[in-house]
């Protein structure tokens, strides 16, 4: 009902504005004036409107940046995350600098060269120097950003593999996640959708000896400072494994295996103790308290960053980064694949 009333008010407002414009046109016709004529006063007024809009836009940008600053992600919780954050910072600084250069010039020239009956615009068909300037400068800047981005990506993705990383499979399906640890042999057994049956929801091959010590979980635990190699699979459609605090994202494609290696550098407990993160959590809990919701406690999380269906928003899995001792104790509590058969 509220939506209907809002739409109705908007329609009536549009009709009212149209009627006012029509009345102004008729009054101008009665007085003998051309309602479509543009006078110097009109141009001056529009020129000043442009300058006022410029000031308002800049003020809004600065306020919005200040207001949203506290909602940014906390420090990166992975070794490679620092490089991602550096790339992001350089890109954003470049974009914002260009914004503060180009927008004032655009609005200023619109104001300076506004229409004037005493002045005639000069028609310039072509200017090679200007064309070269506004083509080459953006091309050089963008090429620099792209090359730096490629260099960062290659450094992260194609570095020398870590010695004996913990191999973990991340399995995506509508609408949830599962993790499969490679067990004591640190080798994942083969798997496929044709093997899915009953409790074997990941389609692990029961005839593969390497599968027997694999550990399937619904929560992801990682030891801090230890390299991890993720293997990603999907059961149905393309999903995207997104771990924002680790600056990690990789598509999960049905029928294929993708991978990403990284080293977690900050435990969950250490991140919870960060003053900046605590301020964010306190702000969230103020909002939740006003709505009558339970208090929020920070956890690392695995999300799906592809719109994969109606319950896409439900695809979340808790990630715990802990000490190696805590991780080993947790692993001892988990059942191997052989024990679930």
C-alpha cells in the first residue's frame, strides 16, 4: 500500500509540474513573447546554476567520503592483501585527483562560455594538438594503472608455490559452501558430481585411497602464518568465492577446478582486538540494538560474489584463523571421509 501511495504521489507531482509549465507557456504567448526564446538573463542564470551545482557536488563528495570512510574493510588479513590494498589506493588516488581537475574545469568553462547575444562562438573543426593531448594523457595514465595491476596480479598468482601448503577444496552449490581438507597425506582424493549420493554431498570418490583421510566440514579453519592452497569446485552454476578480509576472490566453475594460494596473517582474535574494527562493530551493534537484533560479533566470512539464484544472499561460511595448535586440536575433532561411510 505504501508503495502504491508513493507512486501515486510521484505521478501527481509530475502532472502538476507539467501543468505549471503549460501555464507559463500560455502566459508568455498572451504577452506576445516567444516562450522558447533564450535571453542573456536566462544564460547568466543557468551559468550560475552550474557553478552552484559544482560547489554542491564537491561538498557532497567530500561529505560522502568522510561519512563512508568508517565502513571500509579493515586491514588485510593475508600476506598478499597488502599489495592489493596498495593497488587499490593508487587507483583511487589517481581517479580522485582527475575528478578534482576535470570537473571544476568542465563546469567553469560551461559558466565562462555561456551564451551571450553580444558574442559569437568560434567554430573549430579540428585541432591536432588538443586531440593528441586529451588522447595521450589518459592513455598513458590508464596504461600505467593496467600494467601495475597486471604486475600485482602476476606476483600474487604466479609466484613460486609454497612448500607443502595445506590443500583445501572449497565446494560451492546452490545455496551453500563446504570445505574438504586433504588430510594427513595432504592430497585430495578425486571427486565428481556422479559420485554424489546420500551423505557424500561432495561426490568424493570412495575408490580413491587418497579420499579416505579427507575431512569435509561446514566451517573453514586456517592456521595463521601457514600457506594454504584452495581448490575451487562448483556443483551447479558459476559461483564466486569471495573472502573480502583476505582480498581473495575466485570463480567456482562447474566441471573445472580453479585455485588460489595465500597465507593468512591475522588471527580472528587479533582482528577482533583491532581498535578500528571494534569501532565498526560498535556502530553495527548500535543499529542492531535499535532494531531489536542480537549483537554482532566479527568473524571472517566466505561469501558468493555471483548472483547465482534466489537464495544467493544465504551463501556464507564462517572462517576462523587461529594458532597452529588451535587448528590441530580442531582437526583432531573432525571425522575423516572413511569414518562417515
